[in-house]
């Protein structure tokens, strides 16, 4: 008997789902031993021109999809929190399996939705919510399930990666490249979710909850965006044999889980350093498998549609095997979260100071009082009796670094603290 699906939304991603189901129908049927049909699609505008057509009904009435007894699987690709949350809960209550690409919803209400799916004995899949076409959710839940995951480092926002790549390769300013990204469609007219790190933080909350089997909420993630990164910072990073990426970082250590999103100075030798443009990559360290990396397009109609259709096929295979008694939520632990002050990393600090004797010696003393030493120092004259100093610290506690910076701010010879950026070694354990 054919499996019937209903799709909520026919925008970019919804269109990709329809195209894949139609173009690959034969292969999909062979692999699932079942015909998969689209019965109906919810769309707000029933009169607009579309890239796809087929033997399905279009409706602007959600009940026609959610309450149709013939529909087995609901695909939610509307985005946003409401009404997507209400529609998914209603679909589960009506005995339907659900596939969603909605990272915002999962980051905020994932616990509620997964519990509702378990209560209804239905499957809720969300591969497309992180990394677009990169199969990272299935990898963490299935392929790496024998491992204790110690660290995840991800470039999981294509907009910021495009901006930082262009700034580094072309020596351009942030504002100029952002405007170009908006013109090319890589950035929204309001780019704040991307450039402020919130999009990556939502994805990291999902990834870390799965990887560490302990619930991580969006509010648990430390977030810092890229708007303060300058071409000067990228030039200094290159001088140090590094580059700068917006990284989503999650580590499981003895003290607890560490989850943070921020610009990070990364050695050029690290595999993530060569991930450029709009591409995404996720670097995972497991205690048994060691270092692994997953690379691909993090967005787009067909890459995201690929992940959604794969989830649909997983559910169809479960239905065919009569094995749909899922445990959707994998958070069976309750691990503590590390405080930001206990994060441990090296730092890059760029200062504009008065070019006078003993300034560097005084700075060294102020940092030494916070038990911080320097790994390297770069000093360049800037005219008008001023100098620019870049201090690279040895790894230290974030709390200690903030104490030192408070003293530096009060030092009269320091004109400006131009930027502070964390280094990332890419290792899972505290140095």
C-alpha cells in the first residue's frame, strides 16, 4: 500500500522536497519497497506561480492536511515557531509521523515535541535542521552511537563563513562583504540571526543534546557574533599561521558540558580552516573513532530537501517493518554545564597604546597578576606616538582573562582594546 505524505509549506525547501520525490521516485520505491505519494500541500498563496506540479491537492486550510486519515507522514517546512509548533503537535495527536527542518523550533521546543512524539508512538525526524544536506544527525544517533563524543566543532552558518572567507582572501571590510552577501542572497535583509551567531547557536543546541545525551537549551549556549572582526584581525591571524572562523563548539569534559559560538582563531593545519565560502563542515571527536569530519552544503532547496526525503524514507522503512515504537528523545543524562568563566583557551588581544617606554612591561605585569603569560607579541607603530600591540596568551581561564582586561582598561597608556578573540586548538580536552 502506498505511503501518503502531506507537506506544510511550498517555499524553497518544500519545492526541493517535491522535486526529489518526483525525480527519484523509482529509486526511492526500490529502496523502500514502497510507493511514496504526495497527497496534499499547505500553501498560503494558492495563486502564485510554482516550479512544481503534480497529482496532489493544494490548500490554505491546515486541517485538510493534518486531519486527513490517509496521510501517514507530515513534512513541516514552514519555518518559524508558530504555527509550526501547533501544527506538529496536532499532527502527532492525529497519529502521523513528522519530519521537520525547523531548527528554531527544535532549539526552543524540542523537548516538548519529542515527548509528544514518544507519547503518540510516532517518529519525529529532523536531519535537515542542522547542516542542510550533511547527514550529521543520523551520524551522531546511529553511526557514532558506540562512541563517547568528546567534542564537536562546526562551521554551521554559510553566511558568516562566506563573509569571513571573502574578508580573509580579498582583504575587504566586514560591512562591504556583508552588503555583497545580501545582494547575492546569502544573507537576509536583516542578517542579525546569522552574523550575531544565533543561527549557529540554535544548531549547536540540537547537536550537543544529541552528542552528549543531555539536554542543552538555546539559552545554555554562549554566543558572540562576527561584526567586530576586521580585515586587520584576519591579517594578524594569517601572520600567526591561522585563520578566523565562526565556530560552534561543544565539549564534554570532567567539569561538564561546554557550549559556545564565537569567532575563533584556528590553525591553518586544522581541517576546518580550509572550509570556505557558503560551505558547512562539522568536526566530531569520539573516544573510539577519533577525529572525523562531515562536509557539504548547509542550505539550499535540494541539499536540505535531500535530508528531508531521507528522513521520510527512514520512517517508511519503519512502517514497512512494523517497527515504529520509537524513543525519539536521546537525552537520558543530566550533565552539568560549565560556566563561561571556566572556559579555558588561549586569547588574541589587539590594543592601541601610547608608544612610550615601559608600556609593554606594564601590560605583562597586569596580565601576570591574573596568572596569564604571553605566547607571542606583535608590535607595530601606527604614527602619532601610537603603537598597535597584539598579545597572544597561553591558555587560561576566561574569568582570569576578564580580570586582566579590567586592569588593562584602567591603564592610562592603553587607548583602545580593539578586539579580543579566542583561539581554538580543535581538541576535546582541556590543554
